[in-house]
């Protein structure tokens, strides 16, 4: 093979991605899928994006990678494992933060490593134009990752991988370079519906469909203003994000501890000090959570989330639904 052989370039990019600490690597075509576009617009028409108007504003770009980078041929998808085996505190009245926010903000770490991977691509193919995204660009990253063979979108709307479960962060490089694509990943959810049945606010109106209007993560991270008591009374101590639909997923039995020290849990993130956090001034809040995803909630949002939680949360038996659903297909 010559130095310009697309298969050789792809292999070098794959090797470089693993060297940089990424757990998975794949490539998909940078074309649009009519079925994917239709599902996106149906989701938006039903108002399932709640107050996240930015999703509707960028809908056409999200549905067509060519509108993001004209002339794009390929999208490189990467995933990095962030799982740590520490468990959420299930004591009565305990407050909880989503596992993804126990350590440092993944946006910075993944963006830096993705830029290093993009530079490798530029060195291999100097004429190629490329853009990088980490959860902030107008790309349907989970659908793209599934097309690139990293995993599949589960009934809980999370990307699930066979090797690391759903505890992964994603990143993309959209490029004019034409690289050999990987086959799309097969859906292995089978007949399992544990995630849907475990959700205390019934945020899944149908398999693979998330209604943000009923999602604990939406209300505790994205929403501005007060939270309706009929919803917050079901939050079971979650004050930033929610892991319920992932905690009950059988595929997460394959989770492995992340080797990345930046994602290691800080003690107060695993067991939040409610009174202290709820009294932080905006300045103290920014200092406390510098470099943390929790900044997204803002000081007033985090204090609101803490206030909203009852002293008598739902019983453990209700919180940890383990539905007697058929198990997933054997890996």
C-alpha cells in the first residue's frame, strides 16, 4: 500500500486515536439519511426538545453534514470511556450528581485530544479540510457514532457500546478526506425495556424516544426557572443529571474502570453537600466548579435543584426498578 492509500491512512488515524487515549474509533460517510432527518423533525414537531430552542434552529444542519462542511466525505467518530465503579449514595435523603460530572469537564479533554487527531489527519492529507466537535456542534453525534460502528442508540436514547456500555463521551471530526467507512452497528437491545420502566418521570414515550419535558437531566441542567413540584417530587435526590436509565441497563455490566484520571470522582461530587452548595454565591459557585460540567446549571439552578428535593425520597425499591424484562441478546 502507498502512503496515500485511504485504508492505510485510516489505520494510522485509528492507531493515533488509541494512542491519544480514545477507547473506540470509527468512520462513517458524511451524507444525509432521509429517515434520520424525518425522525429528527418529528421529534422537534412534538416539542420533545422542551425549551432547547437551539436544537430547532440548527435542525437542517443537524440533518445534513454537508451543511456543516460543504464537500465533506467522511466523519470520524471517537469515544472515550469515563466509567468509575464508585456507586451513588442510596441512603435516604442523599443527593446525587450524574456520574459524568464526578470529575473534570470532558469537553476540554476530548476537544484537545480530538484536535491532536485532526492534526494527524492534516499531516497525512495536507489538502483535506476538517472540523472537530465535542457535543456542541450541529451533528447528530449518537446517530453518526452508530453509523461508524461504535455502538447503537439504545431505547434510553444513549449510545451503548459492547465493550464499555453507555459510559462514553463522543467526539467527531468531519472532513473532506474520503476514508473507508465502517459498517453500522447492530441494535442489541432486544426486547429489554428496563430503562423505560425504571424512569420515575416516564420520559420515554416510546422506545428510542426521549421527551425532555419529563427528563430529570433536562430539568436539572438545561431548564431555567422553577421546576414543577409534581416532577421534582419524583427526582429521588438527583440535583445534576440522572443515571437511572443507564444504571439499570444490562449492557453496563460490561463497564470497565476508565484509566483517565481526569474522570475520577471527587468525594463531594459523589456525595454532594447540599446545604453548602445551595448557599454558594455566583462567584463562589464559579470557583467551586471551575473545569466542571456542573457550571452548566449555574449557581441559582443548582440551589433550586437542591431545594426541590424532598426529605423523604422514594423508597429504594421504587428507585431501583429491576423489571423482569427479557434480557438483552447475548453478546
